[in-house]
C-alpha cells in the first residue's frame, strides 16, 4: 500500500501526531509503563479502542544502553534525530526495530500504547484539514493548503507531470510498514481528491466510500475522464 517502510523513518519526515505533555507508554494496555515521552514528541499512531492508541516513535539511543544489543536498559534516554532528549526508559523492554548504528548511537523504532488524551489536540491532521475543507471553494488551489502541508511534513510526489500528491502515513504494526493516512492529490495545482483512512469533515466536495480501509473526497467539477485517470493512478498505488 504505497509502502515507505523504514526509509521514511530514516529520511526524517515529520510524523502526524505529537504529545501534548509528558506521556506514559505501556507495552500492553493493561501492563506496566515502559517509557516516558516528553512534551512535543512526534509519533505515528493507530487508534486501539475508545481510549487508547498504539504509537510508533523513531528515535536514537546510546548503544551502551542496549543490553545484549537488543534490549533497552532502564533509565536510558531517547533522543530525536537532532540528539535532543525526548524521553526515557522506565522499565527494560525490546524496541520494535533496530535500524542502524552510527558512532556511539543506535537508531531504533519503539512502540507501545498511549492514552488518546495525551495527544496534542492542536496537532491532529484530520481536524486541521476538516477546518480548511469546510471553508474551501470548489477550485481550492495548492497555496490554500501550503501551511497545513508544511505543518505535517507531507511527502510530495509528481505523476505524469499533471498530478502532484502529498502524503502522510500511519503504521501497520503487523507488517512493520507505513501505509497512507492522508493522500492529497492536486491536478495542475488544483485540489482534485483526497484519499483518507480516518474521518474528515467536508462541505463542497463529494465524499465517496471505497471500502473499509480508504474513503475518497472528490472535486466533482473535474470531468469523468480526469477523475478516472486520477483514480487509475492512485487507487492502484493504494492497493499495492
């Protein structure tokens, strides 16, 4: 599904969620805390019930705090790519993935369960996008969404010199990959469609069901030819 696997993590793209305060992370929802993340830490997430989400955090750790090279030691500090401290280990556990070792540091992915209430409510992509779409005209152009796209670090890609897409991801913890969460598509800089996996509120655009995994918001001012061409390009990518 348009997988960016761990290359996206290593490239340092921004994540779609952020902690709103110091947050406790558990290996299991009914288990003990294993991590504490500090305020303003970026992460990927998927919802897990009414009150919980499972999160994925890209970080670095001093290699000497890896027991037998695979297990995080208690009191180890977590760092972001700029080597700023973003959290600490409160109980020894295994990270989800070891990515690379550089000098005295090791690049890892950690995962666990965090309460939904700990997410920064001012940093939710679907909320911000819904606010924009409720005020958008039927010919909204890229410039209208630029600050939103920059805020969430969307990944840009151009197809056939006409279509430009902007993507943010969410994790698949079983496959340990990243899948599309929001995929915005512009035709000659004009918004034509948005594929999304979570609810988005819309006014002037048509919302189309595409099954349980993705839904599509479509600008009906475009011809059926353009629509079919666009769907042919991007639906195929979503299903890969």
